C-alpha cells in the first residue's frame, strides 16, 4: 500500500486500509511539520483510480496549523495536496483517466462503466472536467 501512496506523493504516511464490497478505503495522512502546533484535524475523502479490482477512496487526515508568520493575516494554515484537483474530491490522475476515456465513448455510457468499475462519478462531473480541459 505504501508504494501505491508514494505514487501520489512521497510525503504521505499509510495508516491502515479496509475493504467494503468492491471499495477499498485507504486511511493516510501527510508527514507533520516539525515545530508547528496543530490547531485541528479534518477527514477528507478523495476518489482515485482503481487498484486491481477495487475502487479506491483515500481518507486523508488533513491538519490545520497555527500560523506564526506575521506576514500572513490568517490565524491557521491548512495542509494542501498537489495531487488533488481544485474541488478536492478526486485526484488529478483520476481526472486525466476520465478525460482519456471520455474521448473514446459517450458521457452517459462512460458514467455507467465508471460507476461499476472505477469511482462514483456522475455524467455531469465528467462533462465539467471535459469543459475545463477544453478551456485550458
């Protein structure tokens, strides 16, 4: 499991995983920042590309730290992940996978296939990802 997570980011620590039906939930967190006190923790659920026959849900324990930098006006600073898309619900590699498949088949047919094998993503979401890609 560590190798799978290291493909996303080398700073992620594996905690545990469990399987429910055809979905594997992987619990992980980012290495803490040394010397920074933690303000709070939040669990984020992010969908990723399949691992074998399992749909993947990453359960990321995201931390907020107290800010000690006077140049920043915020009191707390949240961890950010470079492998998660703007909405924070899917990884960037899942978005790229959906775009690649959407070029070869209709969105409705793709949604049916994706829901069975990859992740629970709606046809509207697939169209939104495709529209953003066209603009870029």
